[in-house]
């Protein structure tokens, strides 16, 4: 390296020396008035003594800089490569985690569907008090396990950035009212008063994610009831100044419980953390509810804060941003005069006589659905997979298909695509996805494939009824001559004229 530098210095200094001597000679010869005899040695020695060290130093510094830039470029390339590898590893880990959670969610929901489904069927029967208490214990345990599964999935979606906030036009008063209805009985059992007030400044209709707001509020109210032994739970709703055209809403949930000290408040919102170790033993839970609720509130542009001191109760305040409603509130319709009080069984009277193709590879899931539907008068035909369902559709008419997604031979996704693209009369048949696929985006993906409705497992009996009612109602409006017709009479009140006419029409078609 030194020899090369010396050679480059000599090569650069030689032209410099020649140029300097020429300039010096010209200056001495023509520019001076009385030029002395020209002597090049002084100039030559000055150039030789000054130029080489300076040139050498400049070349040496340039080489050092070039080497440093080369090393920096190599280091940058290495770091970029490492970052890309780390990113790819993180994405692979996220995909593996999502796949694992989706698989575990499906595998847990499938047996839970049997547990909770059979429990709902048993609760509808005439049981003695002791048996009813046992069934209720099974139901509560299964519901608790389902809550834990949902909390873990929500936490995973938030951490991976896949949690979506979906604003819709809604009334915040309806959200608060539904939450109060949900916990009114639980509060009264403990002798607690549950009340809510809404400030007049709160707009009647706004655009916000009502589902996530309800989830956060229900978590706060549930915790308040859980940790309060006497007194009251108060919900106060207010509106603050607008932020970028959006209203800043606050929902405060105050209780008269034991209160929380400052040290405990610091870890309240940490995942898998509770006030103390005895909390889990006394009240159950995973410590995920508040952590998830705060993350959801922050995704909605707000937060959850707590004010409390020992012996003075606690107040948790949920805040979030809501945009103005995109559409004006619909004009209320004058309600028709009811002939009798409506019950859940009357709302599902469309199922009486409806021919339903139940497709699921799990025998227990089919049994649960059958126990839900047969008492409502539905005619059930079972299939083990999508291929068998298509064969049955070719052979006999149906009014509705309940279709599981994960099945051998042919799964539900392939089956719905083939149904919709078959070109057969049954290609427009209403199809409801009855599935344990309950991850974020599953519902939207299945509806995009052509499903008419979606019910996740574990199946709630009334939710299933409501979805069937909705889908069959839509089919009746689209094709009133072929779809089941609501009779308006309870399923256990015997046949009515609508049933008779529909049965005659079906017999004629066969």
C-alpha cells in the first residue's frame, strides 16, 4: 500500500514540478523589469520539499476515506440483509402464530360447540332444580372458556396489527342500554344498583365501532360488578369538544368497591396481570380484559384511565372519537298493533317445514344443530362433507343449507363456490356458514365467496335462529313463491294455513 502511494505521489508531483518551473521561468524572464539570470534550483527545491508530502497526505487521506466508505457500504448492506432476514423471520413467525391460533381456535371451538350446544338444549327441557343448577354450571364454565379463547385471539390480533376498527352509524344510548340489560340480573343478584345517565350534549347518532365500544364497556361493567360487594355501579356518558370534526366521547364506570392503590393501578393494564394473585382464585379471569380494552380504546383514538384510592371505590373512564353519522336517522315507523306478545319461538316460525341441508363432518355438531332446529319444525337432512351435500342438492330440493367450512373430501369454501357456479336452480339457494373459523376477516371472506350468512361456533341458539330468519326472509322477498313463509304463529301451536299451502306446493313440485 505504501509503495503504491509513493508511486502515485511521484506521478502526480512530476507534472506539478514541470508546470511550476515553466511558470517560474516565464515570470522571471518576461514579467520582471530587469530579470536576473534565471536560477531554477530554488523553485525546484521548494516544490520538491513541499509538494510530495502534501500530495502524499492528500492521497493517503483519500484512500482512508474511500476505504471507510467501502466498509460503510458493506456494513450497510450487511445490516440491510440482516434487517430483511429479521423482517422475514418476524413475518414467518407472525404467519405461524396466526396459523396456530386459527387452528387452535377452530379445534377449541368445535368441542365447545358440543358442550355449550348440548347445554342450551338441556336448559330448554323440564329439569328438576338440582339438574338445572348442574346444567347452568356447565354453561357458565363453557362461556368462561369461550371468553378466554376470544380474549387471547383479540390480544393476538392487536399485537399483530390485524385488529380492524369498523365504524357504523349507531346510537351510543343503545350500546349503553344493551350493556345494562346484559348485567342487570347479575347486579341484582349481588344486591347492587346499576344505573346509567347520558348527558344531553351527546349526539343521538354517530359513526363509531359499536361492537368494540360495547366490548370495552361490558368489560368495565363486568369488572365493577365482580369487585363490588355492596352499593351501586354508575355509568355516565358525556361528550367533549370536537377533534378534527369528530366528537370526543367519554363513558365513566364508577363503583363503590374496595378501591385500588397506586401501585396496583400501574399494572392493571398489563396483559395477564390482575390486582393481586388472589384475584384469579376468587374471581377467575386471565387479566386480559383491561389490556385489550385499553388497546381497543387507543385504536379508536381514545384511552381508558382509572381514578381510585383504597376504600373509595374506582372510576374507569373509556374515551374514544366518533365521527358524525354518515346518514340521517331513519324516520320511525308506526308499530303495528301486536296480536300477542312475541317470543323467540314466534320469531323463528319461518323454519317450520323448511327443508334444511345440514353439512358438517362432526357428528356432535350435527346433533347440536338438529336439537336446535327440529323442535322448530324444520326438516333436517345431513351430509358429512361438501361432495355429499352437492350430490343431495342434485337429488332433492332444499330451502336452506347450513355449511361447515373445514371438512374432508370437499370443504365448505370449495362447496359454496361450486354451488354458486353450478348454473342449477339451487345455485341461488341460501347458504349459511356454520363454522369454527372465527378469526378476523373470516366472516368477510366467506360472505365474499357467496355465503348468505355466517354463524360462528360455539353456536348460540338464538343467534342461529335470528340468522336463519334473516336469510330465509331475504329469500322470501326475492322469491316469495318458493321460499318458506312466516306464519306469525308459534312453532308449537300446530299447523296453520301458511304451512298447509306450503306443504301442498312442495308435494306438487315433487
